[in-house]
C-alpha cells in the first residue's frame, strides 16, 4: 500500500468509526485531542 492509499484508508476508517461512535461531544473531544497531538508532534518546541 502506498502513502496515498494508506491516507485514503485512514480517512475511511475515521468516517466508519465516527459513524459507530455517533456522539458528537465524544467525536469533538477526540478530534481536538488528535489535532493537538498532531500539532505538538509537528512542532515540539511550540
């Protein structure tokens, strides 16, 4: 699987899991945690 295929698979997985969770507040919290973690790992000195 190349990088583009892996990114598409991950996007699809996120949508499938979001549909299973279904609770907007839980999804919002998970998205915020993922975003913050991603930003911190991309810029660890900030």
